[in-house]
């Protein structure tokens, strides 16, 4: 699924990255970044409510190219800058982590587990 399709589905706002790039097929929801580090992450979206630099750095280490911040979390400028440096897409959505996960699952995005 393209970034633009994902953002539209979850009423999301794309804060960084190209809306037409990438084809994402899997997602993982977590606020515990140590769990993210254990994943097979090819073409994966990270859905989280943890809006800080640690989430961006963890995604970078895990080769995750797209992060969705749920619950309209405020994304700080330093987070946006770090994501841009790493060619990551950041999407902010007003939906909860649960609702975001459900919408993406119903649209065909596969879970990691």
C-alpha cells in the first residue's frame, strides 16, 4: 500500500517523506521500542504513541521507513529533522493505536506476528 493511501485511510497528515514512494505491506504497533528492535522489518510500518527521538532512532536502527504517530501526538521539529535525514516518512493520525492498526489490517496490511 502506498503512503498516500495509508494516510488517507487513517485521516493522517504526512509530516515528512514522499506520499507516493514505497510499498508497505506489514505493520507493528508498539510503544516499547525494545520490542521493535527484535523484528523482521522489511516494508514495515511502525504504529506508536511514543512521540520522541527514541522512536525515530529505533526505526532507523530497524530499517523502518514509515512511522505513524497515533492519538495526534505532537511531533517535534527535531524528530522531523532526524526523520528527514534518514529518508523516513512520518504520519500523524488522530486515531488511536488500536483503531489505526484495525483500519490498516482491514485494508490488507499484514501483521508481523
